[in-house]
C-alpha cells in the first residue's frame, strides 16, 4: 500500500489530494496546524495518521518523520502547507521583515527540512516529491512580493534538487487559481466564487503521479490539456 505525507491537509488542495489518494487505497500521514480542522478533514478516511502541528517547528517535523517510519515507507511527499503573509498583502517597500521571514520559513525552509528528513525513505520506495507552487512564482503581481518570491525560491529549490537527485522525481506543481481560504485572504472582501474548487485539479495531479514525467515545473492547466488531447487523438 503506497504512503503519502501531505502537509496542509485540512483544507483546499491538501484535503482534496488526501481524499483522492485515499479513494485509490493509499495510506496517509496528514499534517495541519489546527488539530480540530485536521480531524474534520480526515473524517471518514481509513489508514490515516493525523499529526497536527506547524511545519516550521523541528519537533513537529520529527513527529511526521516518526509517523512515516511507522508506516514503513514513503511514496509521496507533498509540501502543500503555505503561508500567504499579511492580508491585505503589503508592497515590498512596507513589508514587515518578521512577516517575510515567516513566509519563507513555511514556504521554503520547512519543505527543504522535510525533504532532508525523508529523502531516504522516498528514494527507497521509488517515491516522488511534489512542492506546491503558484503562478505568483513566475508572474509579476504587485503586492505579491513576499509570497511570490518565496514560491519562486521553492521552484528553484525543486529544480536544483532534481539535478542533484536524478533518481528522485521532484515536481513544482502549479495548481492555478482555486477557491480556497488562502486565496480568499489574498483578495479580502472580493467574491472569488468564480474560481474552481480544488477537486477540479485532481485529474492533473494524479496524472503527474501516475505518469512520472521528467522532474520539473508543471501547471495543472497544461497537464489537463495534454490529457484531453490524448483522449481525443
């Protein structure tokens, strides 16, 4: 039975991924900061080790690694937990340095720390790493200097790791706009009901996991288009 560790699993893309993989018979190690939210998100799923905590805490990361050890293998590490930063988002001129540090701690340093802890079992199981990215990593949006630059750093980290670890597939996965709590925080007071639900991204993500293309940066929209073209050809 394959095993996935998903951070930020209580909401949005993380929760959708946990449910999609559980339907496929995967075992899960699920992380989120709030224990009650994580419990609700995982309700009804079997073979789940719910480990609440903050990924920026080394002790919590150690507990996640222990849960993976008890599971006996690791086929997927999905670094999905993210921090937006202040809402409304400030310009770089006025960005509080302590807040910027927290954004980088969650979006860059914690994913790398988990990779360092879990590269061994991932390699042993012929597993994969999925670091959840954003179009803000490659597009210029005023007000997105904190989150966007952190996701750009995560993209580059993913690319270099792939070059250093050719036997360990590493993907920066850009899901596109979604109707999530964090996306709502990015646009306070605006109606984001036109954005698609995270579940709509699952076919693209599952295709990435199934087909194992070369390591790199992949957009859900491109994977979905390629899949549709393959069906119609």
